[in-house]
């Protein structure tokens, strides 16, 4: 059972949790997440709990998957939650959570990467995860996306594929 002081990771797959499959010429989501192994290697001071809701490319997430993510957030006893997610539909899931979460009484951070956590160098995955962990300690209750050293809210975030990062619809 997760305690209020623990950091709770809700894992959904995406590029951050993928590997390169040369036979398909694309990144493929791992069957089992590698995020817990990475986070444990950081020797964080707080206890971390992990739950896999699904392991999918975010383009394949269904309404049922989003409901299960929402349920995992609602059932979490932690005040700080980090949700790993794929880049393509992260804005959709963040907005879904904002619209359907009855009480936003936690810090909820979505995090993703453009390059898988393992098997590639350099990768943005480790930095983005570390940034999300750090920001989870200081942000006020709400839903955020931490990516590329920036904090976004669900209503503003947009994937800028040509730049390989996220941005805000409000700024250039």
C-alpha cells in the first residue's frame, strides 16, 4: 500500500519504456517496464511504488485505458504521482484526467521521452524522469507535464514533432 509520503509511479508504456526492433524498423513498447529498475538505481531518499496500468504505444490507448489510469490515480494513497506515458496522446490523457478527476488533491505529473530510456545514447528519458521527481517535491496540487526542463499544464501542451519536444500553445 502506498503511503502519502511515497512517490507513486503509474506506468503506461510509450517510447520512454520501449526498445528498438530492427525487424519492424520502429520502437516497440516493452512487455514489462524498465522504469522501476532505473528509478531504483537513483537511490532516492523517498520510497517509490510502481503500478503498470498498461504497456502500450500511446496511439493504442483506449478509453478503457484512460479510465484505468484515472482509477489508479484516484486509488493512490500518495500525494505525489508520476505517470509515464507515450508522447503522441499524452496531452489527451492529461486533459482527460483534468476533466474527470473529481478531486485534484495531489501533485500529478505526466512524463515521457522522445527516445527510449535504455538502448540509446543520448536519451532524454533519464533527465525527464529526474526532472519530474524533483518537481514533484515543490509543485502545488494539480496536473502537470514535465518535459525538456519545462512544466506545462494540460490545457496548453502540444507535441511539436518537428522539434522533438513539447511546447505551449501560448508561447513560441
